[in-house]
C-alpha cells in the first residue's frame, strides 16, 4: 500500500515538470524565431535593399560582355554615355517646355535640381576609364546613379507632359548630331564584339573564317544572318567536334558563373562601403537650393546606407554573410539556361571524371584548361 | 483512506503549482542563438540524377546569345 502511495506521489511530482519542460521548449523555439526576426529584420532588410541596388540579374547580364574583352568594356561605356547624353538633352527640353507654358514652378524647381545632378553624373560617365582595373564596378555604380536620377526625374516630369509634347521631345533629341555620332560608335563596337564572338564560337570547332569576321565588322550582314552562318558551320561539323564544343561551352559557363559570383559580392560590398560618400560628394557640388531638393530625395537612401555602414564597422563578418547570401540568391535566380548548363557541367564532370577547374577567369585560360581534358577523352 | 485521498489531492495541487512556476522559469531563460550552424541545404543532389546531356542544345543556346543585335541597349529608364 505504501509503495502504491509513493508511486502516485512521484507521478504527480514528475509529470508537471515534464509537461512544463515540453511546453517551455515550444515557447523558446517561437521566441527564438521572433527574436531573430526582430533583431535581424531591419539591418537584414537594409542590406537586402542595398545589395539589390548594387547588383541584380539585369546588370549581371549587361556586364557579361565587359568581362569578355576590351571591346565589350568600350561598348557598354559608349552605351552609358549615350544614355547620359540622352538624359541631359531630354531633361533640358522638358524643363524649357514646362517653363514656356508656365507650369507648376515648385515641380519645375525640383526638376532643375535633378537635371543638375544628371549633368554631374554625365561628367562621371564620360570620365570612366576603360583601362581601369575596377571598370566593371565603377560602371555599375555610376550606371545605378544615373538610373536613379532618371527615375526621380520621370516621376515628376511624366505627369506634367502630354503625349504630343513627349513625342516632340523624343524626336528632337533623336535627331541631335551628338546622339547620331555616339550611335555610330555603339554600332561599330557591337559589330566588333560580334566578330570576336563568332571567331571564338567557330574556334570551338577548330574552324576559322576570316572573310566572315570581316563581313560582320563591315556590317555586310545582319545579326540573324551571322547567327545562321555560325549555326550552319556547326551543323557541318562532326558529332565529335560538337561534343568537344559543348564541353568547352559548359566549362566556360561554369567559369563565368564563378566570376559573376565573385563580382557580385565585390560590387555589393563596395557599393555599401562607398555609395553614401559618392552621393554626398556629388550633392556638395550642387547649388544650395538644388542640394536641399536632392538631399530630401535621397534622405531615405543615405540613412539606410549609414545604418548598414555602422553595422559593417561593428560586425563586418555578419554583414558579409548577409551580402553573400543575397548575392547568391541573385546568382541562383539567373536564367534556366545557365543553371542547366551548370547542371550539365556537374553531370559531365561526374560521369567522365573530368576535373573541372572553375578558378580560371579568361577565355584563353578556359581553352587551355579544357583542351587537355577533351584531348584525353578522345 | 480519507487521509490518503487528501494527501494525493494536496500533492496534485502542489505539482500543478510547481509546473506553472517551472514553465515561467523556462520562459525567462536566456536565449542563445547559435548562428554558426549553416542552414540545411534541402535542394536535391542534381549530380546524382541520370540526365542525358544534349550537346546540340547546349551549343544552340550558346549561339543564340553569341550575336548581339545592333539595336541592343542598356536600360536605365526613360526621362518621362
């Protein structure tokens, strides 16, 4: 009887403790999640936005050609020059149109301030040095600033102009000789880039057709004709040659993705580190009136960058982890083609025992690395 | 017998109160978040899948991106 009583007592004593502990674990897990969110959400979101401003899928696709050759660098710089020039000419015409019809002066005042900033950004675009070691990063930073200033201008100017006025301004700017001149420069570089790319593409199947390259350079064939010519050459090649070419493409894409990952992280970190100073330095060059307008527009961005900078100085590693995670997300969201090619490369590497080296960064290095592997397979 | 029932009831109430106190203490425990543990990668291991590599598809996709159209441009947005 005594034993029974003691057993019941013990049961009553232990059971609540077990129940309390289980319940406590649940509570603790929930609290942990909340605290992670509460303490991390602001800075995490700040870094997230900053990384998104610095690099995205569209920019990565855009700078791909810059990483291939000096012609590619020159091409993107000329295109950015054209965009900046176009923004300057259009901005001036918009402000004149609004002043001529005595439009809202407060809005016109704001547009004039943004227009002044666009002129400063244009100067920075034209000062870009294609031979700079960090030209890709510099290009991305100034391109982002131009894009932001244009978006601010558009948000005010768009509703103030009617469709006829917009079309007139577009036509006038398009016919400006400065724009026509830079258009010709851009087209010349696109043709040169295409000629170089076709040479590399045909080199993968050990073919060389200098007449074709020259025809592309001279603009004697359209892009689709050139594309078809290359495809025809591939179709005429043997199955073995196409297999080797495919292996080379896969390897090159692996290298490119690896390079893009590095670039993304570098750009994101650099953007966070110097963007506030860049904006503030530029604002300093504006008149007092204009400075007030631009500072008001940029207050949120500057405050956010300052918060991230402070976190960066206090806990660089944590910030870097978030930057890495965010840039990885951007890389992972790239086109399915890249992903598929990467997948194929992995499969090929596993199946054939080819030791892939993704640390190389140039086409020449890619070719010299893949060739011995492919030759061995033969 | 009455005594035993009384004791059991008393112990039950005592245990209940003890449980409540214990739960509160668990709530107040300092929370340590171990962020050194990497997140679990639950993506399927694609390398292990058996997939036929189609060289022609790889080539075709690459050639599609090789030639840049002459009206290609960067997109920084419109002024209005």
